[in-house]
C-alpha cells in the first residue's frame, strides 16, 4: 500500500505503532481483481501488475499507511495510489505486450505486512518485518 525506500528501525517501529490500530479497524475482505496492466502506462513497460478493486475500509487503511509513513519521517508519496500486486518486472526494455483479458476473479486479503526488500542478483527478496491481521488487535511475528 506504500513504498518507503531506505528506512531506519526506529522509523519502522513508529509506523508499526500507528499501523496496528488501523489494520484492526479494517475487516478482511474478498477483493475483486480488475485485470492486468503495466507501469509505466506508455512506452516500454517495466512492471506487470494485476489490479485490485479495494473496498472503502481498505482504501482508508491505505490512507492510514500514508499518514503513518509521513509521521515516521518519510516523504509524501506524490504518485496517486493504484491498488495492485506486482507480478513481475522486465529487465530489458521491450515492446509493450498485448495483455489477455481475465476471467472474473477475487482474492482474499486478511493482513497488512510491512516488508523489507533485499535486492539480490536473482531479484528482490521481500522479508516480512511486521504482520498486522485485519480486523484483529494484534501484531503477529513474521513467518520464516
């Protein structure tokens, strides 16, 4: 819901304090998938994504994520929020592919996870730091 960039343990802990009650106030939900897309929207694509149609409580959670990031000292995110899951990245610049239409689908979202990305030659590895169950007042330890 929010990219942070370089961060300190102190800033992340401050965010976790704000995110726990925000996640507890947001119920888990089945979320419609809206189709495939690429970033940037024009020119050679760099990212392949699948879009999500988030319900109002999850959009409010995203706003809470932005407020928590700002309160922890992160810069304002200038790009507008576009709910999606990144499926892959292109290493080389290439021609924009024709994307197939998708059958109606949904996915169940039940937690908010604060990840750290570790860049490796084989690609990014995402390490969970904090896990916040939606609709529950607890912070879970990350699973190994």
